[in-house]
């Protein structure tokens, strides 16, 4: 019977486990390993196994004597030697940070309002937040290309307004502004949902009690609602910040030359300059950054929660 | 709550809803505009939809997307359901990590890792590589929906079935399976939409071999903004909306999982 | 031989011993109850009978067969679950047919037996309904019908009435007694409600901390609790600490500190100087402004009214004895007119027959 049980266990967990090992875990490890290798002559990686010019057969070329010709830390030192890479990381953090902050400011009142509206409308109001999110990501980016494009009504109106006060027309497309607006647009529901899930659970009686004890509206918010909602704030921030950090399509389409992020550089290394080892270094750095942010968010979230209690 | 505060809140909420919907409405509206530019409104027309039907590249891309999405959805549903069951039933540490990280990390990381992997295996990038990649990231979403459905199920039901004479397999087939079916269907629909919508991972794993609708849209909007894109976008939105409506009928709770 | 024998069964979850060397036997046709507070091990014991848990040691013998290692579906035992566990995607008829289908009963016979059982529980008109379309009491009856339809040797009931409101619970208790009489199947019933246990059972095993504290018929459990725990758990009970000071031929004297001497039934192995507790049910105590002192066989004390609680049919008076000990007594409100005989701080006298109470050695 015990044998049967473990057989069933492997029949159930085996297939997905195997699939994800092959198509997620192993590729990720290979990528991590690629960061220590040299690029090949025609892009990609310098192969370990290749045709030996002497024997004309496929042979393992790497051995104890020559491993330095195949493995290196050079790709990592290159990352730190030139400041443009670190600067690009900082800029990406800045983009993702601003995006997160704007998402938070826009989502909080909305989430609060939905959480306080009558029960029968709540699901509908939340569905309305999610619905646009289900349309294709590129369509959502494209929509802003129309709006911000020089012939769009929005851009024209703004420039006409600026002309009235004597300022030269500005370009909205291909700017920091465009990148951040669209990053906010595509990530907004990620912030609203966890905030709403948190605020919905708040006990209204707490606010009544605070009011009863003489706290004013703002004080009530900062002393009660805000600290209690921090777990939701941190969850939402992580859900916005992490994907925003790795974004490449938005800056690609709307950012122009100035609006590059880490994602664009990674894409460049893999698809344009075909320098896989350095692309892998960048990916590893991005992974570390994500892990760091996730860990930081979790730590602050926990600490704050304890303080709030 | 003071009514003044309430007014501000409502204003903020209406602003956010407007922010969410106006861009999409613009896309739909311009798809009926009789002008090559997405600027002035000239007149109503269906011609962009007509053009779409004669756009060979677009039709191929649509066919590819559909094939990939159907295969992905089938495979990911089976594997994701198994993963959901396993996560619910067994305390295997590694499985949740493997299932959930692909969802949590930026998509680009999975994209490049799979690119290296497929090239190292000497695989020709194309429909197959894209489908394999899509399955890998859809498993997690299906697993989450199925697991939440299992968590909502009364454990005693399976025990009752056993108690009344059902073998473990009969109990699964007659009780567990019908009860988690809405979750499985919702998961399948979700995998389908995720696959048909995916851009980033497809971008890295498709190579020159296979264009999909998102890739097609991407290459079109990189060059120029044309009303044809509006038309295909509108159609895609309609498709997703239909799928969501079906999903909400089958399993209302599933909508919140994404 | 008994239908069910539990021999020295032990079950541990990690460090926690849920069932600790329990032995008991249940006769065929009996209505047997496992009674105890939550965490006393009664549910674990039931789950071992059903086959959901395996005992760490000891034997469970059903019909002369050791059922250790037999999976639940192979045991002639069915369970009525606490929240009924009706299959929500099946109709009432399908739910009831489930165990018959599992037993491969031919379809003609299956239909007939489902119809019969539906008749028994008066649910024939509801056969095609789904569980969520039915009331709590109706669902309860479906659960019982489903567990009975395949005529198990043993029916296990896990707090089946706890989800119902008080009124309905009383009705269902009567239905359960009648049903058990009718079908003649052995019931093992788990509950934490002592009233329910007293009303329904032929025999009760009171459980505490994984062990059987007392196993007997309801009357004995109620009137002669073997331990402080049982006395306290079953109904209202006064517990007066005291020491044996004298032993006669059929009774003994117990000194209750600061109050006086009370006579009580002789315990066979009692010795002078032993300490213990006198248990006394409130309804066995007489209470009046003054009581005749010299009635034979009666114990007599003075006190004053500390509190009174009007409960409708009776009023509970809490009397403070001279040393500050509180004693609960009850007076029925049977007389017309005044429902309340005393007020707070009234001086009163108490008396009880020497055999009304019961001394437990500690």
C-alpha cells in the first residue's frame, strides 16, 4: 500500500515537475552558466564540443589544461568596468520606482472606494479594473502610441495650449513621460487588486472607534487605515515594480533612443549583437535585482506589519 | 465619511476608470475611421477589416497563434491540473517553486533562457519551440486556479466517498474531478488567452520560423501606426472578452487569479 | 461476542497522544456514544473505526475480524459526517444511490432500495433536488439515508446534530432514536453535548485526554460520576472538597472544611483521613427558609442567597455556605404566582439525603 501511494505521488507530480525542470530550471541554469563562457565566432557561445581540425571529428575540446580558454569572469568585470551599464540599471530602477509610486497614488483612492462600496457592486467594480488588462499587452501600448503621437488629439491639444502661452511644441512620444505613462497603464491592476484585497478586510468599526475617540479624518487615515494596509501596499508594489523593471517592449516602442531600460540591453545582446555571455550577465544581474527587491519588500512588509500591531 | 472627501474619491475613481478605458475605446473607434491616419475622424468604414482578410501575413500569423494557443492550452491544462493536485496533496517543496517562479520573474528572463536552451539543442526556432515555451509559463496559472478550487473543496467529500465504498480512483473520478472541473475549464481558457496574447517569450523563442499575431502587431506598429492594427486589435479584444465571459459563467472565482 | 472490540488502541500525532490505550466493546444493536470535550480523542477514535486513520498499536476487531490496514471502502462501516459531506454535484437520489453503485447493486434493486430509504426518511418528494436546495434538517436526513442504504454493520455519526439549531436538534434526536430502533443497526455516536448523549444512548463512554474516563449507562454516569472530570462535564454539579472522618456500616462521615459534617454513602475501600470530593446535583438539594433539623438520613446546612438566576421552568439559587463555598440549587417554578422564592442575602437552609451525593476519592 505504501508503494502504491508513492507511485500515485510520482504519477501526479512527476509530469509537471519533469516538464518544468526541462523547460524552466535547466534553461535557467544553462543561462547562468553561459555568463562564464566566451561568445562564439558567429554569435552564441564558444562551443565545448566542436570539430577537431586535426582529426576532423566531433570532440570535447575543453580539458583541465585549457579551461581558461573556455571559462572566464571577463563578462562580469565588463559589466562593472563601464559605468553605462550600472547607470542603465539605475535608470531602470528609477523608471520602475516612479511607475510604482504613480500606480500607488492612482490605485489607493480607487481601491478604498471599491472596498467601501456596497457588496453587490464590488465585484463589478473590480472586474472593470481587470477587464482592460485582459486585452493584448501590445494593443494597450499601441493605444498610447495613437494618443501621444504627434497627430493625436491629445498631443495637438497640449501643444496648442502651450502655443497660447508662448512655449514651443513638445514631443510626447519617445520621451520619459511616454514610457512612464504606459508602464503605469499596463501595470495598474497589479496594484489595485492586492490593495483592494487588503482594504476590503478592514473593520469599519476601527475607524468609527477612532472617530469616537476624537481623531480627525487625516489622522484616522494615517494612524489606522494606512498602517493596516501596508501589506497590500508592499504586495502591490512588488507586483508592479518587478515586471516594470524587466520591461523591454514599452521603451522599445515609445522610449526613443533616450528611453532604454535593462530589458532593451538584454534583448540587444541576444538578438542584435549576439553576445550571449554578456546578455546572460545582464540577465543574472536583473534576476539578482528582482530577488533583492522581492526580499526587501517582504522584509519591510513583515517588519511594518509587526509595528502596526 | 464626509461628503467632501467622498466627492474627491469619486473624482479620482472616475479619472482612473477613464484612464483605463479611453485608450482602448480610441483603438476601437479608429478601426472604423475612413482615414489612413489615426488622427482626424473622417467617416465610418469597414474597409480595414476587409483589408485584414486579404493580408496574407496576418492570416498566417493568426493561424499560427491559434495552433499554438490550442496546443498550449491542452498540454498546460493537463500538466497544470496535475501540478495543482500535487501541490494540494503532497508537501513537495520543489514543485511550488518550479510552478510559481516562471510567473513571478520578468518574462524576458524566461525568454532568453529558453532561447539559449533551444539553440543549444540545435532546435529550429518556430511553432514547436514557441509552444514548448508557452506551456512552461501557463502551467503555473492553471495550477493556481486548480489548487484554489481544491482548497475550496470540503475534504470530507472525498472521505465520504471512500467511506461509502469508493476506491481512491473512483473517489477522484466521481467526486473530486467533477467538483474541480470549473477550475480546470477556467484554467484552460486562461492558458489559451495567455498564449494567444504572449509577446515577450514568443519574441525570443519564435525565431524567423513562426510569426504570431502579437509579433505581427509588434512589427507593424514599430514601423507605422495603421488602422489595420486597430482592426486586428478590436477583433482580438472581442475574442478575449468572449473567453472571459465564458470563464465567468463557468468559474467566477477564476477571474481573480490573474 | 461483541460486534466491535477496541483493544488497547493508541494513536499519536507527533508528540500529541490523541488516543491513549483505549479499550472498549460495543454490542450489536447498541446505541453507543463517545462523549467528551474537543480534543479528547473521540473523533480520532471514530476516524480509526472508519479507516481514515490507522492505530499506532492495539487492535480494532469488527465482527471477529481485525480491520487494521483495511481501507475505508472495504469496511462494512458508514459514516454520517459533521457537515453531512453530501456531494454537491449530485441530486438527493444520486447521493443515496452512491454506496449502492459502489457495491455494484443491480440497477433495478438499486432504484427500489433508494426509494425505500427515501420513504423511511420522508424525503420522497425531494429525490431530484440538489443538496444546496434543502434545509439543514433535510440535508441531515439525506446524510443518514445515504449512510444507511447499504445496511452497514456499524453506523458512525460524527456530531451530526451540531450544525442544527436547538429546536430542530431536539426533533432530530427523537427521529434518530426511532430510526435506530427500526433499522436495528449499531450506532457509534460522537458528541460533545452531554444532554444529547444522555438522551440518546444505551451506553456512554466519557472521554478525556485520550482515555475513557467512565463507561456506563446514562443513569449511572449522571448520578454516580467516577471522577471530578465526569461530574463536572456532565450537567450541573456541586463539588465540595472534604475529608473522611468517620466510617459506619453503610455510610461514612465527611467533613467539609469550615462548614460541618455530611453523611454520605460508604465507599468499599474508604479509610479515615482520606481526602476527596463530594459531588451533589443541584436538583437533589432541598432549599427553604427553614427546614426540620432532625429528619432521618438527611444532611443539613445553613447559608445565604448569593445570586439567583431565573431560567423559566426553574430558578437557580446560588447559596453561600458559612465558609464561603458556593452551592448551586434549583427550585421548580411550578407554583402559580410568585416565581421567585428568595432574594439576594436571604438566610436559607439546605438539606439533602445522605445517598443524594457521591464521594470521589482524590
